[in-house]
C-alpha cells in the first residue's frame, strides 16, 4: 500500500442512509480524488467504507483521519467542499463538523 496523508472513512451502513446515498458518495470519491490530484503524491487520500459509526440518522457520515474530524449529513455538494477546503486546503469545514476527536485543534 502506498503512503497517504489522510484517510477518509465513509459510513455505508444501512442505518446511515436508507437510499444508498452513502454508497453513492463513496463510489464518487475515486473520480473526485483523481480530478484534483488526491489519488497520488504528497496529499494522497486513502478511502475506506465502514459499516457503522454508531451515529445513525445523521448520515451520511464522513470521518477524516488522522485529523479526527467527523462530518455529518454529507451531500455531494458538501463532499466537494470538504475535498477542496479540508483535504486540499488543510482547513476543516467548521459548519459541517459535528465532532472533533481527541487532540484536535478547535478552530
């Protein structure tokens, strides 16, 4: 496995969204990452599906590690903002965050 800067975890569990929206978001990541260069190089982001974050009914849920940032109600538009502002720019999208893990800098 190649080196990566961040790991994006997307909950695709059945209680996160009922209509497969989370899976569709996950499926779109390959093309989105490739379009902005996050599929290789120093900013490379690994993506993984998870089954449950135990924060049901707030989905789709996306967690960015090692930053410890949890985003909720992620839409395709919000995912583009997360990619542009957080993954490329290094600045979390504060209004979309519902949890910051231990050791996170609070903005």
